[in-house]
C-alpha cells in the first residue's frame, strides 16, 4: 500500500470511529488515574505502565462502542443526509472489515484489562471487561425504545473514570469516583441532547427516540442546561470528596463558563452552531479540567481522608 493509500485508510477508519472524540472521555480517565494514584506507595503517583494501560483500554473500549454503533445504524445513517457520507453507508468500508475491526478492538480492550492483573495483580478490570463491552454496545439499541438514550450514553462513558480508578486502586474507590461518574454522565448526556437536535425530523421519520424528537427542541435545550448545571455542582462536590485545591476549582470555574457558552450557542430554531458547541467547546472542557486537576494533584493536594 502506498503512503497516500495508507494515510487515506487511517483517515477513513478515524472517521468511522470518530477517533477525535476520544478527547471527551480520556482526560477524565487520566484525572481519575492520578487521583487514585495518590494511594500508591511510596510515590503517591501512578506509574507509566498504569497510564499506558488506561490509554489502551480507553482506545479499545471506545473503538468497540463506535464501531458497533456504526454497524447497527448503517441503514439508518444511509437514509440521513447528515450521516450518509459516513464510511459504512457510503461504501468506503465493508461490513466485513467493520466486524473484523470490532473483534480486534474488543481483543485489545480485554488485553489491556488483563495487563492490570499481570503487572499489578488487580483482577477487577479483567473480570469486568466483557460486561463493560456489552454495556457499551447496548447504547446502540436504546434509541429504538427510550428518549433517555442520551442518559444511557452518558452513563456508559461516565464509567471511564470509575473504571480507571478501579484499575489503579480498587480499595480507594468511593464517593470521588461516584462524583466523577455523575459529572461525566450528565455532561455527555447534555451535549448529546444538543447534538441530537440536528436529527429531529429524521428521528421522527425513522421512529427513533430522542429527547428533542419527542419533547421538542426548546424543552430539550432546557434539559441540557439543567444537566450541565448539575455537572458544575458535582464537580464542586468532587473538590471536597477528593481534597482538591484552588487550581482544580479554577478549572471548574472555567468549565462553568464554557458550558454557559455552549448552551448559548444553540437556539430552538437555529442549529447552525451545534458542531462548534459539540466539538470545540466540549473538547476544551475535558482537557482543561483534566490538566488543571492533574496539576492540582501534582503540586501536592492533601491526601483523601
């Protein structure tokens, strides 16, 4: 294969699984890794092996979820003008290759989970690896029967910091991990509601369930705002349960401003800025909070009581 052909192939697969969207959940998993790593003696820090295994598991799990979703929704995507150009409905990738990729990414995720047992004697990631994959794939069917599919998606992605914490130090898993799960769940659910506003007509035609298609764009956007308000509340609570300091709280303040901006960009009759709200603002939210949160840990936040 030529360099151009290889690059084109990588770009096609990247578009299929939306690799760039990894930036949404991965920073929260990294933050959880450093919070849990404070319990590791004598350094109070996760090792580089911990971090690499977390990244491998995140890539594998997310790729499985996205590939399975693309397989299940291929025919619906083909009938939606917004998604008809995706690699599977457009014919740039075959269904057979998608299934092979799905199997490979599943194996990668399980291998990453096994790594925690082999290197650190922690069997929890391996034990839960298959149930986690099943739960992630389950999202693809929820839009067939419930308008709260956005919340299911949020819970699935929200488990990423909890899973990271469990992989690093299961003994210290507690309220801090719960706060992170809740914050990520509502953050994802909120911006997925905003994103779904683009497909109101298609969802209604196809008989699919979403908050915008069932309750209308105006009500849906207010629900997204409520979700994001609760995100800020949970992030503040995390500062108390995880003994985080002013650097992290600065990040929470900036996140609150960004979420306010995000929710002001989309109007009930104007979805032209959905992609700006979805991709740009949310990418900044996750990276900013993780960077300032990890910085807070590194400069010596007090240990969890």
